[in-house]
């Protein structure tokens, strides 16, 4: 299972798109998604630690994967390497 943290901010169209994409991919891949607002202490600390330039920030297993518009192709490629598919146990 892949642990994903998405760092978001209010009124961010790219954040909404990233959350929608993660929701769709969760039907195909085993993942746990945690949303953290950049207006929270935890969000500010994570953004500072990873040098986040703008939202949304995507952390995979605690490491910065991307920020800004999330690339579905890039994320699928990364998730497929782990072969963590939702139907693997079926």
C-alpha cells in the first residue's frame, strides 16, 4: 500500500483536480490518502521541510513527488512499479 499525503489550500483548482485524480486511482491501486491543509501547523511544517513551492504538494511515503498540477501519467507509472493494485487480492 502506498501512503500519499496531499498538501492543499483553499480555492485551489489544481488541488481539486489532484484530489479527484487520487480518488479515481484509489479504485485501481492500494493507497491511503491523507489531506493536509497548508494553513495548518502540520501543513506548513511539511511544506517547509520539502521546499514546496505551491499547492498541491504530493508526498509519496513521506517524500516529495510533485507540486502544482499533478501528472496522472507520472503517478500511474510510479504506482505501477509497486504493483499495488486494488484487485491484487481478488
